[in-house]
C-alpha cells in the first residue's frame, strides 16, 4: 500500500481546515499590493504541517529579514483562492495547477510565479479504491464508475492516470461526489463508485469514517504540476516585494529540508494538535518534505513550462476547459534567479541557532 492513513491525521486536518474556514469572517478589504511591504496570503492550510515551509519562514524571521509582513486572507470552500487574488483580496495565493490554469483563462492579469510541489504529486493527489477491492490497477477500471472530489483537478488527474494505462476518460463513467466524507466513504464501500480521485485530505476523511483505502495511481505522473503561487501581474511590476516573499519562502523550505528537527519544532508551536502522535506526524512531515525537493536539488520554485503544458492538455482532454492559456505570458520564470540567490550557509546557521533557543523535540 502506498499510503497508510490514520485517524490522528484526519482529525488534525479537520482542525486545520475548520480553522481556515472560520477565518473567513476576517477583513475582506482590498490589499496594499505589497506597496508597504505587507502581503496578504491566501493558502488552504495555514499554520500546519502542510505549509511547514511558510511556518519556518515566519518563525525563523526570514519574512522579517526581507522586510515582509505576511497576513492571511480569509479562505473557505466558497471563496476560490484565485478569485481572491484576482479581486485584490489577496496578493498571493497557493492554488492547484488546474485551478491556476482555469483562473488564467478567465483573467488575463494573473501570473504564476513559483511552482510549489516540484518534488512530485503522488503523495498529495491520488486514485484510491477500498483496501479489499478486487481492483488492483487502473486498467481494471474500464467500464466502471469513478467518483471525483472536484470536477477540474481530479478529473484531469484521472485522465492522466487512465492515459498511463492506455485508456481515455471515455473508458470510464465519472460521477461528481464531492470531497471525502462519511457519505462518500459509504458510496465507495458499497461499490456504487469503484474508485475515487481526490486529495490527501479526502483520504484522511475516509480513514476517519472507518474505510481504509489503497492507492492505485500508476507510476510516472511526475510530469504534471501540483500547483503553485499565483499573483497579479501589476503586483509583480510594482516592486520586488514578491521576489522577497518567495526568497523567504525558499529559505524556509531549504531550512526544513536540511533540518527536519526545525520543521518539527516550528510546526509543534503553531499546530500542537497535529503532534499528539509524534511518529505519525514525523512520517507525514517526511513525506510532505519530499514533495518540496527542487528538480535539480538546488533551485526552489522552478517552473517548467512543459509540465504546465501537460496539465493544460489534460484539462482540455478531460473536457474541463475548451481554450488555452498563453503559458509564455502566464508563467513567470525570470525572477527565480533572484529568489534563489540567498546564503545557504547563513540560512542553516539561523536554523541551528533557532532550534537551540527553542529546545529539542521529543
């Protein structure tokens, strides 16, 4: 089994997502666009294991060192993050690749400036069946009904998985069943859907409902981006504030990858409920860390246009979109040299000093 899920982490993610939704009652005014060094960030799981690199950037003072103050934008399921950025409710937003492309088709002023999960998508997105299902591989789904958590990202991911097995989206029936929940778990267990395409949080929900699942995602889907940070073109033009934000984020990512104990100590401070079982939490943190490893092990946030072209092709093939984004305009690749021009030795020195002052983990 590729994934072992736990009730502990399901509860932890429920706490994170609930806290995120509750934040929606906050300030919904226009942002400053970073003009005063303040950036409003929209992210689906703030202050959690899932965003440990941003937590480190904050805790270790990397944002402060860059003259950046980061505020969280109100986010819930009814407010698309891309829409928040487009409407100046947020300056930067972390979104799935499919959401980024779909949003860019509707808004010419959006840009993608930093690719987040360059280490791969297999851990975060997947295609699962009940653990006791006779279905062993994607090819076994021919003629079957597959449930989708979302009509865009998960349909495109399913299309990619089927393609790897020499099939197309027309070889299966798809049903939009929504995010993972006890009722969706029951639908999957009953056989009304033979498989389910969704994300890690959906699979946690199945586990919490008492349905262990098995991942049948084929190997080799690394050529599809998971997602990244979108911004407004006008914010990029105003100043170098976004370069400084991404540089601090890259430093946080580097420190977390090189010093796992720092990632643990920082996330324990902001999300202690996720550390009730340290071994489980460390396992999740280790797996999440692997998704943040740069392509060349050096340059964080690197954008590969061919991967985004693959994602756009899959969206068209899956019938999610019927147009094409000008990727040469949408993908911003000329700031990453500045983003990665930080002192690695000094970054690790800061991390070691911070860990000493904040005590060891147990």
